C-alpha cells in the first residue's frame, strides 16, 4: 500500500513537471513573439 501511494505521488510529480515545462515553453515563445513584434513594429 505504501509503495502504491509513493508511485501515485511520483506520477503526480512527473505530470506536474511535464505540465510546468510545457507552460514555461509556451510562455517563453509568447514573450519572444511579443518582443519581436514590438521590435519590428517600432522600426
């Protein structure tokens, strides 16, 4: 039972890690696009 609980927590941890990584990547791409857009629009 304890092993099962640990496995469940590990799965949640991995899922959170994957989601966080994906969210960070999306945010970085969004900010990069915004920055490039401002750069090209201002010129």
